[in-house]
C-alpha cells in the first residue's frame, strides 16, 4: 500500500474523524534519461552562475522575486514561514454545498480519505450523510505547506477529497472570443440541429473507464521492450520501503457531539487539534518562556 501523505482528521462541527490522506492518482508516464550520443554518458543539469559559468552549490542558492524587469527582491526563509498556513494535518469542512454548482474547470486533483482503525463509525456517518443529502463538504486542507480549497465527496465506500482551484487560478472566459450570436446568425437551421441531436443520441453510452487505455503509451512501451531485448539492456528499479501508518484513535460519543454542534453552531478550530493537544502546547510554550527568562538572567 502507498505511504500516506499525512495522518490527521476530518473536522466539521465538533466532530473529528481520524483519517489518512492518500493519493488517488497514479502516474504512468514513461520517463527518459538524456544521454550524450557520443559516449552514452548521462547528461547532468547543473546550477551555473550566469556570469562566471561556475557551478553554484545548493547552500549558496537563494530565491528571489522579479518585481520589475531585471529587478529582484531576495527572499529569506523567514519570509516563507510568515506566509505558511497555521493549519495542521486536518481537513476542515467550513460548509456543505451542492457539488453541481461547481464547474468542471475548478476540479484539480483527487485524494482518498482513508479511515484509521476504530474510526469507521464517524467515517461512515459522514459518508452516508453526504450520500443521502447529495451535498459535498467544502473544506480547507494543507498539503506540503500550501493551503488548498477542496471538496469532500462520497464515491462508493470511499470519501474522496478533490482539490479545487481558486477563481484567480482560472482564465476568465471573456478573455477569448467565442461565438455569442443566435445559431441562425451562423446559418444553422433547425434541420441541422435535429440531425446533430439524432447523431449524438445514437452515440450515447454509459461511462465505463475500463474500456479506455492510453494507446500511445502502450505502443511506446512495446517499442522500448523490443529495444531492450535487441540491445541486451537491463533496467534496475529500487522500490521504496513502506511505512506503517499511525492508527491510534479514541471512542467518541457522536450523538452528543452532533447535538452540541447543532445547538451551538460552532466550528471546529482550523488547526483540528484537540483541547488536550492545545493545553500541552500552551504548557510547552510556558516552559520555554521560563527557560528563556532564566537564561537572560
């Protein structure tokens, strides 16, 4: 089984459901290495100083933003920390919406939300509630230091998290020229529309993903295999070791939490952390500050 991206919780109202965030995407691209045709030596990309032509070690590489043509401002590590989101490993559902209101252009990348052991009750409760209501959870989630907008949707026995693009990530349609006049303005008559409709109806079928394959990739793979056998080449792949996921959780009174959430209309804090965790963190900060005062003396 693949390694989880992180182990955390789905939170909505006062409920917290322990889950593992797992990728739902499998990359099947064929990767090629660039070689020098003269002696078949791998071609290496290096960080080179544009002025001296010398290689720059990673420790001397900094990030800079070009705020004007040819003018840059150098960014420090602290600058990125200031902009980093505070949210922990949690899927924080802020509202429930009709998923049909979101256009397909907003959908970006899928993940699976897999329950940890003993978290099945809360998981199934949310899944069945979404199934019966026809709604989706609109949530914020942090993946690798960046915060995303996302949807939590039921798919069969699973809950799927789909990253959703922010509006500013999309090019507005009005930046392009599309035909806006009535069909008759383009000399399309009713007979042509009826014939086109009949053609479409004759081609209607049910979506079956098993019927579709990347034919180009399959053909290219056969060519590669033939080339490997003809040249006697060998390929070595080192598999990464799997890591065991943390499955610890606690038994909770879901009826009580649901009632409190409805009565108080409260939201789970964005961090998704428990009260116990917050107290421990506060205690740790207090100890740290005392230590600094002693050191100052």
